């Protein structure tokens, strides 16, 4: 069906098959929508990535596609303009900059949330027509170390296995992956596989004990950054065992002797278990399991990639699989768990600054000539461009004069983010394409362009297992929003370039597919990425395309994908043999010191995505964790004199951030974990990217986001409080402030250095009234106890609670701040005489009405509710909690957290027995 047919079908209430917009799992989605843009979302039972399951983020996709906050029209200098004028202006400005400063003064920074068609056009425009190699992507922060490791070992950027192999493995090792939170559908799939195969062993290699540990048989909490040493040790032990596959090594690999020598030198430097920071028995058990288990898979993610030695870590993992011949076979192989929905699609079209389209290499003249001839382009870059960190450094120094940012927010996500913000604020031309009007980047943009969002844009994405799926346009674009490939093509044509007269996403896709097959043969430019069988798709065939894994062949007029690669060699190096790469554990210069004695680790949380532009729009996702947090080991919390709920100040030599303290035994002493999601629109000082060290891996250019030396101390904040309102408020100008969407409205947490109740001339009533926009006829109730440092205000209109505020002016009084979840339930509700008393007292009349922090986002089940049920009903299993409360019975994302609660709450019972 055509795009118009899809739109018509969706408006008839028919379910449209599409693909989730979040992580690299690439789940299939069934979406229906009505005339008011109200979506109904469910999992696609036929999609091979998820077979109908969706995590809570995917389930909530329909709640994020409204018009709230949307960027609806182009603007130049803040003044509305039409598309023709705006694209003409952009083309003219770029031409002027190129004429004066050369093509490399122009850069593009794009996103793994792009569709493949968008990615293809931006790379074609930049690298083959403008002549700038400076096209990079936020995927640089995601999986570029995996790319570099794959290319060093295999000669091509290839994930050898498929998700199905997880179900066939007898040993599955997570390395630097909290899959329970970051790839929940794959985690649930593995959890089910383990239930079906009790002999399956699961190992987690991670400095933190995370929710993934629910199904883990063995946890190796190695010190941060020690992965190379661990896998070098494993390689040495494998070399002494029957697991060493000499047949595979002799037939299909090179380099074992050199790699083994490097590993032996690494291991010989001292007691390995002590250097890793793990128990010797635990280390020996892991080695024993790996050696004894032919069907072994190693799943690695950001804990490996986001490192100053990320590429070497990837190769250390691949080395043991090549040495054992456990690669590309059923249930055996190394597997990169990609972070973004289309990071792999971007790699296919040359989306990184060091790549050409169709898995071709910039440094190879024959590759450059092939692409230039295919594109019939006037120029072709001859060297790789600036990778993300270097790109924004070049903006800061004035080398880059124009940057077009699309579908990403580097002011939040990049390391040393304050420097990125300042660089963009001073750049002569900043163009930003986005779906949201007010972001950190649109605030510094000279030109803004409204992009299509999920549910509107049409094209393809490729997930972590090389599976190409359609993301279909289900409803018309909001306002004047347009596809990113279309906007790029318009600018290209107005710059005078031919070859950009695309009429649809299908036109772009078939060109991309055709390029993948050009001279792709023995004796030519052979590569495994070949989807040329799709190059003849009609519009109808493109619209109806089913998920399929590349490389793709046409057999008897049927499209046939490929599940696995490399079981029988067939690598894409010069001699078609894999390279076992010598690597050694080295310090990256990113070490702690007396001044900065702690190591900062950053990452995701369960219900949020990147910089919260989309997931922050729905209370279902913000109620789980509403504020940025800093997770500390109890020993460090004691040393720092902080308690849960205190605000921690985190400083590095690059910047500062503030976050609430959470104390956890799962965190290693000497480390602090802070999530990446909070931005400058919904918080004042919680952009953790401002703190992160900009050191990068020398091969991949991927930043070290997992180990930044920092100084920690309790923030000197004397006044704490919050405001809850049915209506959205502006971010409070406080030393610490965070806006949170709640079930019935909005919450605004804040803290000040000053004692607002005693040490200032502030008229508190006037200040609160200036923050809470309520009708003049609203009744205001007050409770003020200056002696105790406690203030509570409530606003009532037509017998309904429309706003509430509570302030505490000293650490002891902070404990009197009322429960947020209880108050959220009161917003918009009728205020009875009993409710009036409870509001001013700050205590619920019924203690059971305080559900506590939300654990199950699908059914809004809170921690307090689960804890009470555990004790009252003597619940001892996740299934029993689900049967009692429904928690964990929908998407399953919260099951690990319920398991952790059971561990905590059942310990006294167990000890008593």
C-alpha cells in the first residue's frame, strides 16, 4: 500500500505494522490511530525481534505523538518563514561559507534515530557534492568502538549472529550491559530461554550490580575499565585447554600467536583476580564455564564501547570467540547490543565521519571512485572527517562555520557539554531539525526546521541483528513538518546539485540498495552488506516490505535473508581470514586522583530515552524515576556524610552537575552512577554531559562515558521544596530545579542555597504565587511554622485541588515534605474537609493511599503498595506479586525491580525461619 493508503487505513482504525523508535532491538509495533491523533499500541506478534512483546517505552509510544511542544514551522532568526524561503536561505548561506572558507567549514551532526533514507541523503550531499567529510552522528557515542573492532577482526562491520541464538546458547555473558533496563525485550527473551533451559548459565561482567542480575548465575564486578585484562586472561586459559579450536584457527584466522603473546604479557603483570577486583574463585568459575561450553555467546554494550580503550575491549572479546571457533554458529558468537534504533542503518550508508556508503572505505581510492561514479557527483572526499568530539572542538575554534544538527541534542549528550553549548552559541550558522520547538539546541539555532516524528515519517531502520524493518508513516505530519531526507534534498537542489530529485522515501531506499551491489563480487569490492536484491522494489513492494536480515539474496524470485555469518570463515579482509588482534590493558589517562578521587559512570534508566525529548512527554514514563540521581555505595555515602534524598554535587575539571543521592550495595565503592537523560530545559544543573571527560578511543573516536574522575560533596542547599500543579510551570530559577510530569499534572522540585524562610527578605507568599499560575479567584490555604522551618500551601478552585507547595528550610524539616505520589493523586480531586486537614498537615488520612515511587509503569503500582502486599500476603515470587497486583504482568520491564524488592523484604522472614 502507498503512504496515502497507509494513512487512509490508519484513519479507518486498521492496525498498521511499524517499528519502535527506541533502542536497537527494533521491535515490531501494531499501531492504530483515530482522527484526533489518539494511538493504540501493541506488539507485532509476527515481528522476529519481539514476537509481540513491547517494553514500557514502546508501549507508551502513542502517548508521545501529540502536538504538545511540537515545532510546527520553519523559522530564521526566530521569525517564521516558509519552506521555500528557508531552504533557499540555507543553500545561500552554505554556498557563501564554502566559497570563503572551503567545504570543510560545513559539518552535519545527525542521529541513530534517523531513518536510513535520511542518513543516506545527508551523506550523499556532504561527501559527494559539498565535499565535506564532516558528517558524524550521535551513534559515535553508541557503537563506534564495536564498528572499529568488527572491522579490525572481520574486515567489515558485521554482527555475526541473530537474536534466535540467545535461545540456543548454554552460556550467555553480558559485558557492560544492563539489558534488563536498556534492552528489556531481549532480556525478557533470554529470561524465558533460561526458564526453558535450566542448564543455561548466565554471567554478568559489570562494576555495578544491576537489575539484570535477577537471572544471573555469576556476577564479576570487575573494576571499571579492566575488560581487556579479563578477556586476555580468558584467552590465555583457553589456549591451554581443549576449547582452543586449532582447525578453525588454521583455516580461517591470522594473528593468534601475537595476540596470545600480548595477552600473556598482560596476565604476567600480577595477580589477575586482584587486579580485576574480583574473587579468585568467581573468576575461575567463569573461565571453567566458558572453556566447557561450546554454545557460548558474549553480549556487549555501552560498558564496553564507551571507553578510551573501547575498540581493544571489543577485540579482546572477539579474540576468544575466534580462538574457540565459536562464531556465527547456532548459539555461539560475540554480539554487539546496539543502543539506538537505526545505528546500524546509519553504518550501512556511511553515517560516520570515517566511512563511505555501502560499507566502503574512504581510504581506498577504488571505493571512492565507485561511489562517485554511482552518484555522478562533482567531488568526492579523500579523507575521513571530524568525529563527534573533534567536530565540536572545530566549531569552538572556528574551523567549522556552519553545522546542521538533526534529530539529536549534543548540548546534553556530548561529553564536556558546556563547551559544546558555548561553541554552538558562537557558531556563525547553526541549523537544527527537530520535532520539539524548545530544546537546548533550538535555543542556540539560527535556523530551525520542523521534522516529522515517529508515526509520521516513513522509511526503514536496521536493528542489532542486521534486520531491516519498515517504519511507516501512519498519520500526516504535524503543522508544516517534513521528512529530513526531503529537507536535505531541497537544499541540495537549491545549491545547484543534481541527483536529489527524490519523490518518496522509496526512491532513496532503492538507490541505497543498488549501491550496495555495485561491483560486489570476488575480484571486485566484495563486502557482506548487500541488499541489492531490494533495488527493484516498486512503491507497493517497498510499502509492504517485511523484516529481513542482510545480506539479502533473490532465490527463485523470493527474498532470502541471512541469519548467521562466519561459521565457515568467509571474512572480508584482504586474505579472507579473520584477524585475532593483539591487545593489552592500558591506562587511558583517565584516572582518579587526590583532587578527583571518584569515578563517574553514566548510562540509561529503564523508562527514559536519551535526552527525554519524547519520553518526557508521558507521565507513564516519568513516574518511575522523576529526578536525576547519583547512586553511591553505602561506604562512600557515610564518608561523604550524605543520606538518601540529599543532593550531591559532582565536579570534574570539565563541569558540574547536581543529583539526588541513592544508596545501593550494588554500586562499587569509589564510583558514582548518574543517568544521562536530564537536559537544560527540564533541569537547572543536571546535564551530566557537562561533567563527562571528552577523552576518546584512539581508533573509534568514541568518548569515555563510563569513567570520569570526579570530586563529590554534599551540595550546600538549605531550602528544599516542591510545587505540584495541574498546569505546566516554567523551570524554577533555583540552585537545583527539576520539572517532572506526573499522572495528574506537573511537579517542580527545587532547592536553594539560601534559607528562604529565615535568611532572606523574600515574601514567600508572593514568590509562591509568582511560580504557581492560578486564577485570582482560587482559594489559598497556608500552613507556616517558621520555628520548625515548614511551609505548606494549597490552592483550591471549585472545590478541586489545583496546586500544592511545600518548603522545608533545614535538613531535619526536609523529612516533613509530604509524599509526592499521594499528592499527585489528590490533584484535580474534590477537596473535602478531611482533605483540607491532611493537605495542611502533609499526611495522608489513609497511609495506604501513598503508593510510593512507581515500580510498574504499566499499571501504576508503587513500591509501597508492593512492599505492603509482600508482607500482608506473604508473597515470595515475582509471579505471586503479579497475580496479586498485576505488577510486572504486561511488558515485564519492572520484574527485575520487583525481584529486588522481594530480596530486600523477604530477608528478615528468611532469617527468622
